[in-house]
C-alpha cells in the first residue's frame, strides 16, 4: 500500500490478471433470458424477439402521459436554463418543486411513495428535461438510475426498501465508486469497510471522486472493500450511507466544461460508521450490483442524448429555413442539406434504439445488458456528431454563447453549450472505449464457454481436452448456420416490411458475416484477441449499427400500422437512416482487415518511450504549474499567467 501526499489517498496496486479476474467475477455469467443482441453477434437474426414492437399497457401509458404533461408545463413555466448555466447551479426551489411533482420518485414503486413509472415513460421524461437543461437531467438520472433507488429496487431487503425508498422520493442520492486513482479498473479500489468486532457495523474510510449529486446528496451508495477475515467473505461491497453521518466531508465541488449545474465533487470518508443492516446484498457483491444496476440504468443516458439530438434537428431546421445566403436558404444548399439529412435520420434511429430497449426492459422477457450498452455507446457517439453538425450549420452563431447572442438582440440558442454538455456522454457511465470492451466480452461469451480453456494458459491437459470436445460439438453445429438463412432470398421480409424489408435482409446477412469475422479473429489470435481492442471495437460498432437498423425498421412499421399518414413519414426517415448506416457498416467491415492498427501500435510505443519528444518542441506547457501547492488548496481561484510567474518568483 502506498500513500500519495497531494490527495492523501491510499492507492491499491493490482496486477493485470487480478484486474481481469475482478472484472470477470462482477459480470453476470448466466443468460437466463434470450438476448436479441447476443444472438446478432452469433449470426442469428432473431427478429421475433423485437417484432412486433413491444408496447406498454394502457395503465402505464395513461399514468406516464399524465406525468409528462405536468412535467412539460413545469419546465416551460418554472425552469430557467440560462440561469442554471450562468450561475452554475440548479436553484434549491427548482429541486424542491420537482420533488413535489414526483420527479425524484419516477422509478420508485407506488407502495414506497413513488410514481412507479415504466422505463419508457422515465426515459421520455429525461428526454424532455434534457432538452431544457442537461444538468437537471443528469441530477435526476444520477439519483434514480445509479443512485440509491435502483440498487435497492434490485437487491435491497424489504426492510431497506421501507426505510430508504420513501426518503428517496423527497431527497437527492448519489453513487460513490470512482476514486482519484481508480476509474474503470475496480481491482484497485482502495476505500475500505472494516467490520466492527461485534458485527453490528462497518467503518468506512476512503476518498471518492466525481460523485455526481454528491455535493448535495442526502443518501449515498458507497462501494468499499471489506477485508477478508473469519466470518467475512470480504470483497468490494455496496452500502447505503446517510450523508449526515459523522466523518463524511465534501472537500470540493468540481467544475467542468459542460453540465455546469451538476453538483459533482470529491468526498472523503473518515471512520464513517455504517450499520451492518445497510449492506446491500452480500459482501463481495458490490461490483455485480453496480453492473446489474447499469443494465437498465444506462438507458437514461442515451435518452438524454435523444433529447439533445431532436432539439438539434429542430434548431437546425429553423435556422436553415430562415438564413439566406447566395439567394437561397442555406438548407437548400447541398452541403448543408446533407448534414440536415444525417441529423434527422440519425435522431430517428437513436430514438428507435432507445425506445425499443426501454420497452424490452419493461417487458422483462429478454436479457438487455448488451442492448442497453449498445444504446449508451451509439447514443453518445452519434448524439455528439449531431450536435457538432448543428454547430457547423449555425456557423459563428453556433460558437457564440447564448448570453452573447441575447446581448446583441438575437435569439439566444445555446448551441455551443449543447456541444459542451453533450461531450461528457462519451465518457461517464462507461467511456466509449470501455463500453466496446464490455460489449465485446459479452459478444464472445458463447465462444469462451465452448473453447476458452483451449487458449487459457492456466488450463491443464484435462481442461483443454474437455474444451476440445465442447468446441468440436458447438462449432460443428454452429458454423453451418452462418452460410444460409431467409436473408438469402431477395424477397425476404418484403411482404411485412415493404421497402424496409431489404434493410432487415441486410442485417441478417451482415450478422452472419460479423459472426464469421469474430470466429476468424479467434482462430487467428486466440488468447491474444483480448489485446486487439481496436478490432473488437469495430465489431461492436457493426453490431450497434445493425441493432439500430433493426430498431428503426421495427419502429417505423409499428407507426405505419398505427397511423398510415404518420407512418409514411416514419418509413421515409427509417429508410434514409438505414441507407446511411449500411454504408458505415460496410466501411467498418472493410477496416476489420485493412487498417493501420499494427503501424499505430508501433508508433504509440515510440511516443510513450519518448522517441518523438523532438516533435513537441515549440510549445509551452504551463499546466506544469499545477504541481505548485497553491493549486491544490480548497477554494483556489483562477489565475493568470502573470500570477503563476509571480508565484514562481
């Protein structure tokens, strides 16, 4: 164990093998329900799992629509997004009013005082809030998707639910996992929870970083490591902690590029005594609880991305119709028209993807861990591209702040803020890079079950022999299925889906090609495949596009069946989206085997070794001043270059 002086935090070291073992133990190894996305990566196009499109019960729809109407009225009349951005905080009266409205209890069952909304209605509420204030949407999401309510709903005892869930309806909660030295590698988690000798409580110590809502939270979910001892299994565990407990200190409120209203900070726990009854689940289940919570919790983030995407399309449309250049509205010029088409089509595809996954979560007849992860990955990546295109279409007005536009007498569209707010979605609740690795691990799960021991260096001769038998049996049955199917017929899916049928046929054929590509990669690299992260990332991106195409077609067909006039427009949007997505898919397939990955790895190694530091000459690195003691002091303000030089002197 080592201690750093700057943050006074404890750092726990872990080997690569230990880190992998911890991550593997945290995932749910079973597949008790079917999974559309899992089958897709295996070359099996299970359209029956998503079509006909799932629907909500009439009771859920009526309850959800009634709340959404009240929420829309509240946001319109009582929320000032410019003030939240300007003051970098959400007013207390706004938070209290939302609590009174029931917004902090959307996902909490009615028996505990909440609204008991469906996942679909919850996501639509976040979409609505996010279109007004992404910071406010982040507060609501962090409270209900990963804060106290969701882990207790899934893993809490009845006594815990009765004690804490009614409080959550009228308070803010936060999730404390990340530490200054621990991001996506939980094996290094150092916060400790030491059981008392009489077993009635745990004593928590540690430092937690980037605690969204942590600055104002009343209840916390804290992840801490219980030491293994007699009577204690130990391991990373989850606790409900009252934020008023002695020993909890919020040391600073962090400031960010975007989401300036969020209450995100650094929290220190010193000798915090927590009742043993506050342990969620069992000791050692903390990471499993976190990952299971995120299986549906992740859907809240792409829902907010959909809100930003749809807002961007509306803003771009309004501007492109009224802004005239060279005698025509800019939207009629092909360069801008192409961007508009991408934005409109992709926003439809994103909403279809999130909606489908949300309905599937409510149905609870499918395992949606991959679908939710794909929606998070795809929503954050494509949402970013949509907002970036909006900035480009708006030009200088897209780069100018809303306050500056208002001061000049122009409509204060917060486009540059939307770009800053959107950027974090590719990082938090699992960065895009980590999401691709998590999804890839689930995608190859069947292969590892069948043949994993063949490439495991720790597997003995007996295990390898057994694995060879399993592999022969599995691949003997599976490989022939990758060369044939309904998609071989040009008329497949046409009768039911019309012009969209060809896109579903494309998905089926490309899913088989994707499965063949993964098999070829496993045969080629075997145990080293896990280090081919860029290759695996491309396969995941292919899967995301195929899932999005399917969702777009199924949603458009549902809308067409429900309302022919609206459905015709939906089919046109879906058709455009699918055509664009198909081009991306084929390019990703080409880059699976034609790429610069080997060259890039070699160059990165040289860069890390310092071989190319000569290329860095000619620039200044004033960030080195961050090592000065005054930077680390609480409340230190911004300083100019001259201030830094005076400090050095």
